[in-house]
C-alpha cells in the first residue's frame, strides 16, 4: 500500500491553561482548533505531494504504527480524531468507525 520509506512524527502541545483543548472530545468550544489542524495537515500534504497518510489527534494518544492503516486504527488508543489522507482507505475506515 505505501511505497518508499515511512516517517513517524510526534507533535505535542502543552494544554495546561487551555481548558477548551484539555479534554478528550471535540466540542463547540474547541472545534475551531481541530478545523485549523485539519486544514494545516491538508495544506502540508498537498504541498508535499501526498506525504501524509494518517494522523491521530487527542490527549495522550497511544499510536501504534504499522503499514496497514486499518491495523493502526484498531491498535491505537485514546484517539479523538483521525485524519486519513489515503483516498482509497476512506470507505474502509468509515466502516470500521461504524463498527466501533
């Protein structure tokens, strides 16, 4: 499914003092932050010609990397939101989320 080498990046934000972000769900109060993250990921991916395959967003996410996106989603924990940039996977991911 994925060609070439893969790179895993971790990015942390200190949410202390930001009550709107310091929660394990998307709310009316923090949805604009998530929208900014979605837009930033799409912009980076578009400029870098599809370099991003999958992103998880949450507090203290346990992200388990594997080449198979479905395995990543099934094995990872504490994820509030997934960004899947692999177009052919989107329908499979939607089915998986309905099951969970």
